């Protein structure tokens, strides 16, 4: 039974095993299972978004439909299904109808290479020392040797749905939202890809299973690559168009942005795509920087424990998505572009250079030069900002020269 589960869960059949009918059926079953899980979790994220925001703002949120409002997503689905599906006459009909699906499908396809549980075993040499290579068995739909490249290639396709939706709507507000989405994706896709390069350099593999095994055998890359982790996390927020990076929607400027002309289920598909991208983004952060389905040896208790560990870590970062949305205000567009091009891009390039130098000369301390320098610069900048604000808070009369009293005719100061 264990061998069968391993065969069905791994991206490829076991070594020496043939691709049989049951292996193909197991692969199809796994695809259907993961698609349904993504859709269900996406619906639950709609509920979680409203409940967490209500908690942060000291109000109730949805709590009438089902226990704690858990059936509210089903009520919303029914509402969208029975709403009138309005298609404006001035739209490019086929592109208008395809755009929501184009936005949703890449996120689901990206999840195919993300391992959600598995096992690993270090390979030891003749001297009994670990060689740095691992025998890994990952549970995922496709265990690709170029998993990182696959993710970077497919994840960026989702922006086409947003851009085409804005263009096909033939509305100025929608078009501006689509153009903003394209510019934002280009700006932060570069930083997102460059943030992954130090991970690949340290692991010497593009396979996600090897990245998880490396972290299980050493330490989470969150601790050795904090700069890459931060850039990747923030760029993930920008790629999913979440606050403070929701310029493609920006209801205070563009009514609703790229989906202004959409209604009914097409409108719902755009939001389902956004939440699916959030799930994939959180899962990628967990996989690349937080050990994936491993947690200090607890994964050795079985594959179910690996699934629970992976789910718990992903849930935490999904909560962080919501937390950031209801905490930070939206950036101005010039601030958004400056952050991507003037800050993240050069810092990510410098991080790659330092990581390559540390690995080439076997000097691990070099990895911490950049994060320490950035933290020191932030502290110094905060101190100067504090001093400037302190000076500005002093009333003008206190900073003005003191008036010299003059004795009047009555001997009183005037």
C-alpha cells in the first residue's frame, strides 16, 4: 500500500517501474483532487478575507450563513450564478469571455510542480560523509528537474488575462487597469526571478524537491537568504495585485479597474484567480525559503504529517497576505515603480553577486553582509527621520529668539 501511494503521489513512477494504466489513473485522480482543493481553499479565502478584516476593524463580518459564516462562499456562488450575465456590445466578445479563464488557469497549472509532502534521504560517500545530494520522493503532479524555471515561465502568464480583460472591455477605466497590470508585472517579475537565483546557487538544483531536502538537511533558506526572501515575498504581493499593490483595480481612481465591465460568474472568476494566485504564491514562499513540508524532523512521522506541515505554513503566509492588505495603504504609482526598479532590482543583483562570491570562496559570513548593511541603513534613516520630526514638532515660538523686555513709564515690562 505504501509503494502504491508513493507511486501515485510522486511526479514520476518509481525507478524501474513502468507507466501503467493505474499510474495514469492515479495521476488523473491527483490532478482532480488538487484542482478541487484549490477551488475550495480559494472560496474559503473569500470568507477568511472578510472575517480577518472584520476582526482587525472590530466588527463582526459574515456570521449568519452556516456556523461562523462558513457557508457564506456558497451563498456568494449562488448569487453570482443567478445574476444576469451582461456582455456589453462594444466589447471584443471572444477575448472578453476568455480573459477570466486565462487569468485563472496559469495559477492552477503552476501548482502542478509544488511538492506538498514526501520524503528525503541524504546520500553518503565512501568515507561516510554526506555528499550534498539527496534521494527525494516528492508528492506532486509533475516532478520536473527544471521546476523553478517552469514556475517562473507559467506564473507570469496570468497577467495576460488581466491585460486582455481590460483591453477587450473597450473601456478607458478597464484599459488603464490592464496597462497598469502589465507595467507592474514587468517591474516585479524581474525582482521575483532574481530573488530565486541565490536559492538555486546554494542548492545547485532547479528541482523543488532538492530545494526542500537541502533545507531539511541544513537550515531554512529564510535564515541564510533573508534579503531574497523579503524581495520574493513583496514581489509576490505585487504579482497578485494585492494591496498595497492593487493599482490595476484601484477603485478610488479607476472605478474597479480591469474588471469594471464584468459581471456574474466572469467577475467571480477574476477574484477566484486572484485568490488562487495567492495560494500558489504562499506555497512557493514555503517551498523555496521555509522548508516546504519539513519541520525539524516531524515529517518523518508520515506523509500525512508532511501535508499538515505544508498546509500550516501556507496558511500562515495566506494570513500575511490579508494582514498586509488591511494594514498598509496603497502606494502611489511612482512609489510602486521606484520600489521595483530603484530598490529591489539593484539589491537583488547585489545579493546574487555576494552569494556567488560566498560560495566561490567558501566564506559563509559574506552572505550576511547585505542584510546587516540594509538593517543598519534602515536604523540610521529612521533615526534621522525621528530627529527631523522631533525638530518639526517644536513650536515656532520656542525656536524664535527670546524678546528682551523694555521698562515702560510705570516700570512694568512691556
